[in-house]
């Protein structure tokens, strides 16, 4: 059996000959092994707690065979020597037993052949996260059994078996095992560090005393070191591009089968070795270089009827005419002889009411008006006079913002006037004299203007037609030195407009 290790390693090297690249490494580590047992013993739950894992080591060799050019997905077969087995220890009650303690070592050694598929994910420069797993096959190498007994009286007995029985039948271990194993860890350059787990599927022992199953379980840590660089198999595919070297016109640089194994960096269908411009895509009839486009309009000079002036592709590289120079070319300009704007397809901004003010600036675009009134017609002088007259009759309670009841009739006349002329808007301005505290005067004038606005709204005038503002003493009509002058400054002004 001890020749198996050498034979299996030779078989591993023979199997790798089918791959174009190969790395070989050595590995080793520590682990804990156990034998998972199931049986029909009635007191098994009390017995199995006396079993414990065996701590051991493993070492061997592994091959790394990439399936992809970047080595992201690999096949890693190996040959490894493994310590397996378990231990048993029990302290007995001497009231019922003649034995004080019992210690048993069940040490088994195997040659494992893992056949793992491994995924390598880059994390940084020379650092990869590796995750893999696969089946393993295992061959019994040798074993050792030792039972130590101390009697109640203190006598010590040792029973050793240096060559456990192997084969079929009670009391024998099977000559081989198989199962699944997995690994996860990191690879840094040529060094790898992984956590490993394996679980056997085969019943490896037949008890002569009771019915049961016995299966291996191992978990541990493995450190691996790959020796040297990847080796290219001579006569195969050195650049790993799928084109055999004997047919590859560029055997040292990965390429495509279409180009006989040569690379094509710019993807224009011309191998780099034949491409005058290998970094820029171009046609074959120009040796892989693009045709020039001096004016940068996307129309190649060979097809451009205006090669020095940027133009449109659908006009053979020439710009379209713009007769009125308004930035809208004639083919899209509905007013090609009159300067306009793109918003109106090359035509001037319309003036619907023909008052000389375009619709975008005219606040009354459908009614002819005056420029100084933003395109709206002037408010009738009769209405202006009525509003001004009414404003002088609006009174408030002394020192307060409340409207005096005598003013309701006047305000109702304003309501009637606004309802008869729905196009009109009204600005209500409150003013005070300079007597007293400025901030209080400002607040009082605003409140009075707001109260007038609220009254008109309450009579059905829409709020959008009304504005209110308090100026306090900021806009006096007089110097405000005499009582009469100050009285004139205390007022409400109504300004009517149609915009």
C-alpha cells in the first residue's frame, strides 16, 4: 500500500498533460478528524459523548490547471497524505465496574485524491478569493489502534494493534473511501491559505459486535505554495487562445481562430501585425486606418463635398443655407427670408392683436393696446376717476385697522365696478403719517389694506384680481409738518389696471 502514493502522483502528472498550462504546488496543514457513527445501541447517546476528534496533519501535492485565459476557473487535482480517525476516553464508576478508566485511540491514515473545481475572484493586486470543491477518493495507507485500561485496583494494561485488518468482513476497515470536500480562502501570489472540509460517503468499517455505519469527517486549515511559474506544454497552445501553436501565426500573443491566433486590438478584423493603426479601427482598403475627416462633421473626406467646412451628413457634408441668418436653416425655416426664432420655426414672434407688441411681451395679446401699458388698452378715465374718488371716502376707526361702517357703501360701489369690468385688477395701498413708531405705522397700513381686500373678496371679487400692500409713512403726499398735512398722508389709495 505504501507504493500507492508514488503511483497516484505519477497518474496526476499524466492526467495534466491534456492541459496547455500547469502549476504544481506543495501543501500541508493541520486538521481535526472524526468518524461519524450511527448504530442501534440503546445507550448510544451516553456512549458517543466519550468520543472526540483526532488532531492530525496532512501534506501532499496539488496541480492548478486553468480552464480560462485569466485563470478564473481552475481544476485542482491533488495527492495528499491524511491522518484520520478518532479517540475515546471514559471514566467509569468503580461501584459497578472493575475498570477505573478506558482510553482508546483509533488512528487511521489515508492517501486522498481530491478533484476540485475552483473559482478565483480577484480582490486586488495579486490577491484572489478562492472557493471550490468536488469529489475525493481515498485509499487506506496504514493504521494504529491502542487501548489503555486502568483497573479499579490501579493495574495498567495496554493493547496495541499495529496493522489493523483491511478488507471485507467484521472487524475490518475498507481499503478505500470516497466523498465530497470543499475549500474557501485566499491566494496571494503563489501562496494560498484555505479552510477545508470533507465528508465521506462510504461505510469504512464493519463492527463485529453491533450494526452501525462509520464515515469520515475532516475539517482543517491548509497552506499551499506553488512552485515556479505556469508551465506551457510544448507543442500545444502557449498563449492559451484555443489555437494550437502549430497553426498559430502569433503563438506568443493570444488572438482569435478567425485571424489564425493573432490579436486584433481595435476589433476591425485586421490582425495587429498587419494593421497600420492597430489601436484605431479602420477599413482593410486603408490598411486598418480610418479615413480622415478634416472638418470633424462625421462625413469622411472621401465622401464630403465640403471637406473643410462642417456640415450635415444628409447634405453630403455641406452646411444648409440660412438666407435670413436667424440660425434656422432654410429647409426647416417657415419664414426663410425674414429673421425669426427657432421657437416659431424661423418666423418672428407673432403679434396677434397687431399693436406692435409681440405676444410674448404683450400682457393683453388678443386686445390692441399701448406699449406703455404693456400691450393692454388704457383704463377708461371715467373708471379711474370713480376709483380715486372712492378711495378718498374709505375711513377706518381711529388708530385701528377696522373699516368704519360709513365706508361700506363706498366699497360696495367698488365691488359693482369690478364686477361690471371683469378684466380690471385693483391694487390697494395703505399709507400713514409719520406720527408714532415706524414699525407700528407700517403694520397698521398693511392691516388696513388687507382688510379692504378681505371685504372685496367677501363680496365675490376673486383674490387673483386684488393685491394689498402697506407703505406706512414711506410715501407721503405732503411734508407732514402740520396737522392738516398729516391728515392728507393718512389714506388708502386704489389703483386700477387691466394687466
